[in-house]
């Protein structure tokens, strides 16, 4: 079985005269959770957008399992939480995940229900998600990110708005996804998320990405 691998080479991103990322190179392998820290506006979210194929870099390229992510995104298995994930507010949680699953048609109805149960949600709940609490919405976002067993998982503040019990559940899911062989990238301002999950930590500051030495 091929080991999942993410390689970024000399990634830079400029918008107008503003340089958001500066010559970033990474080599990340499956089975690990990689933590990314930094202040708001440091470039973390843009880095995740580029690495996951949502935004093209000004310079450099990203390879996921040897494929250029910006040319092959439709054939890559990626799970993603970045900033405010939008869903259909008048649909139930299950209905939201079902319609998202029809994009690739690779999982069953039972898989969708299983993803919700895994995150502590009831797939039979007929409440529209506009009536969900913030914590329930975040659990649903986690469920959509992992429901297709992605090879690459990008998580921007995954425990945001979740209570302590839910936080422990989400951390366990993240660890399980890495153990399954996914390359997991997580940005978090919560130090315990980083220290409890990450085998390697990078600090993002003013568009520069620096690998931190020693234990997180």
C-alpha cells in the first residue's frame, strides 16, 4: 500500500504587493498529525487553502501522492475544514452530508450515518442545522471532513466552539485518522490540541513557516 505523502516546493503567494506566504517547502507523510501555530493573519489559512488545492500559489507547486493538487484535485481524496464551512441551513445534518457525498458517490447512506454517530450526532435528528448549536455545527463539519476516509485531512481550528467532552472526542477522531494512514494538518490556537496530537509543529509568522525543534 502506498504511503500518503504531501510535498510542497517553494510555495509563495502574493496578492497585489502583499506577500502572504514566502518560499514555503514541506515534506509530510501519512500516519502523522502536523500542527501549525501562529497569530491570526500569519498565513496559516492561506497555506491550507493552497495545499488543499483551493487556491493557486503565485510560485511553487504542491504534490499529493505525486499528483499536482491544482491539476488533479478531482481525483484526490481530501477532507477539509477551513474557516466557516457553509452548509444548507434548512436541511438536516444527515441531508447536508448526503448531498455533499453525491459529489463523488463513494460512500453509502450507512457511512454517512456512521460519520455522524462517530462525532456524537444523531443521524435521525430532523432538526434543520440552522437550529443547531455552534458545537453541533462543528461536529457536523468534522463528520463531513472524515466521512470519506480522506488520504489528506486539513483541519483549521477543529475544536472551535466544542465543549470539553466534544473536544476529547474530536481529538480521538483526529488521532484515529492519522493511525489509518492519512496526512493530517491541523491549525489550532489551543496549545493542548497541539501538544496532545502533533508529532511535528510548524510556526507561521508573516508568511514564513518554521519547523519547531523538539517535542510540541
